[in-house]
C-alpha cells in the first residue's frame, strides 16, 4: 500500500503546505480506506460581479481520497503510514482505535469524531460544501460500517512540504529538505487496536525526540 505516492501527487498538484495527514479504516479487512489531507491555507469568497475576490476568508478545503488497495491486517496500513510519515519528516504517528457509535447511550462526540474521520460534514450546514473535496464514492457505505463495527484512525503532521517545516531543527534524522531517507526503521506494534486504545510511534531523534 503506497500512501506516500498519493500524498506527494496531491501536494505537487495543489502546491499548498500540509497541516496534517489522516487515514481511517473500518474494522473489516479489505475495505477501502479514507485518506484526508488537511491543508494550511485560506481563500476569499468570489465577488458577485466576477471581479477580484474580496469576501470573507475561509480555510482551504481538505482533500479526502478513497484508497482501494487490499489489506488483510492493520499492520499493512501501519507500515504504509509509518513509511509516509518517516519520509515526510513527521515527529510521530498516532494510531487510535474507536468503537462503533451506533449503540445505546453512545456519546454524541463519538459519532461526530467518526463522521469527521471519514470526511463527513453533512451535519454542519456551514461547512458541508466547503470542508473537504471528496473523491470517495464509497464514503457512505464506509460510514455505515464504521458506525456498526468501529474503526481505526492514523494521524501525523509532516514537516517536509508542511506547515511544520521550521520546527524542531535539532532532529538528527532529517535530511536538508526536512524529510528522511527510506526505509523507516520503526516496526508496527500489534497492541493497541482494542477500542479507545492509542499507540504513538515516535520517529524523530534529537535532544527531545527518540526513535522507539
């Protein structure tokens, strides 16, 4: 599974700095996964007359992409995200397992987090049409499956080509451009896939950062 290729192709096309990258997968193998690229940037509303845009500032919409490559175990996604995060100079990769939210007395916050993990903003009339650019034909089916079975979400913040490029200059693992050379030396951890468990893979090395 090559998540890095998808990230770099979108970054090259949009030429915007990345704030964060997240991936969400349902708790059923061989289902599509949703990759969300969270951009750092703003745009103004277009002038009604077609002139220069002078309206209110809005955040640039994220890019939500469906990836259909097969996977039999979460370790496949772990490795792909670790490799992408390593190459893009991230400090760490966070993996968190979430329970199904279609259950009795489930808090509304869990349902909201689940919808956002799969790039769904339909509950927010202000952002429904501008929060993400969606390239995910199976989004609704994945949402329904995650709501019934739960899901796992991964997240990292890139330095190479990202908002964080000037941070933590003491990281000895970084190349001159803020990335790292492959392969990633950090191995996937089998634990932490139970609901509500979080695993953080530390990638950097410096006075405050260590490879684990």
